[in-house]
């Protein structure tokens, strides 16, 4: 009986540490990083670089997420969306969370620097610092443009994947970075509209709080049109072909449809539909890049 109780306790503890890593976010990061790896190579993929690059990038992203939990713990206690996180509830102490984050970060750097390449390790480190400290500590608390400026850290995974395979940063890798950079605001702001009361209680200057819902919807629509234009660039520089172009147009028009519907809706109506579509959109866009690369 005691062994059973211990087993349940251990499983619960592991689940809490797993939550510190923000697994849903990290899974999207790893997916886009792998796409960057696969797109970087015309011939046979180096499986060792694919595996260790993915693991190293995932661990670095998880480390940044855990540090974010530590820094945001006071804010998390007053927000409905985050008050059940492991640190606010006391399931994991601040000290243990920091130790865990340090272990993840060190493991990431060791794997990337010894089994992949130093440039990927360096860029992953910069991304980790950018998200965990520059965005979380400074931008998130000081400017309504936080998600735009801070989005640079979250946009690096495909560039990191490309670099992991080739050891270089090319115009194609930068273009993948730009696509996610422009995608981030219209992806996040619908959720910010939905959660604006949370952000107001926490004292965070998110765009719907500082400039209102109508202005935020306008910005979502503008960024969606900009994203549509940017996603045509891979075809224009011969990075991809007609399959990708057709997919980018269809997916982009779908995103514009949701942005227009959100713009015309009252309050937070259609926010979660737009947010949900933005995730499907990114998966679809990068899947189309892969399909075009390997099938045509």
C-alpha cells in the first residue's frame, strides 16, 4: 500500500515538473525546428544531427519555460489561467524549479555544443535568455508591444534547426524566422483579448489592456495581411514551389477570414476560434513546406 502511494506521489511530481516545461509550446518549437532541419538539406538527412539537435533545442526551450514559471510566479497567482501552475500551488518550490531549469539548460548546451555545433548552441542560448529574461523580466512588464518584440525569441526554432544541420544561417533560414515572427502577434493577441481581465489584474500592459479591444483587433487584421504577404516569399526566392504556394494562399485566406470575422465581432466573440486556427495554420504552412520540398 505504501509503495502504491509512493508511486502515485512520484508520478504526480513528475507531471508537475513536466508542466514546468510548457510541453504544448515546446512541441510546436520542436516541430518547427525539425522542419528547418529537413528543409536545409536536399539529400540524405544526418540522423544524429536531427536527433541530438531536436533534443538540445527542446531542452533549451524547456529551460526557458521553467525560468518563465519562476519569474512569473507572483503574476500567476492572480491570473485564472495560471494560478494552478506548479509553483503558485506549492507543488514545486522556487529552488527546485531553478535547479530543474539549470539542469535542462546545461544539458541543452552540452548536447548542442558537443554533438551538433557551437553556433546552434550559441543561438539556442541567446533564444533561451531572450525569452526567459529579456521578454519575461522586461518587455512583458513594460511595453504593450511585448509580444511583438519578444516574439523574436520564439521565432528562432526553424533557424536553429537549419543551423543544426548546416552550421550556417542562410536567407532561407532567416525567412522561416520572419514567418513565425510575423505570425506571433495575430496568434497571441486573440488570446490576450480573451484573457484581458487576467492581464489587467496582474498589471501587465498587454495591448487589449492599454489600447483597447478594437485597436487590438485592428492590429490582428493588419498583421494577418502582412503574414499573408511574407508567406509568399519562399516561392518568390525559389525556396519552394507551386504546392507550397497554393497551400500558403489557401491557409492565409483562412487566417484573413478569421481575422476579419474577429474584427467585426463584439468583445471577445470569435477570439478562441481565431487563436485555434492560428495554430492549425502554422502546422499546415510548415507541413506544406515539407511536402513541397520532398514531393516535388
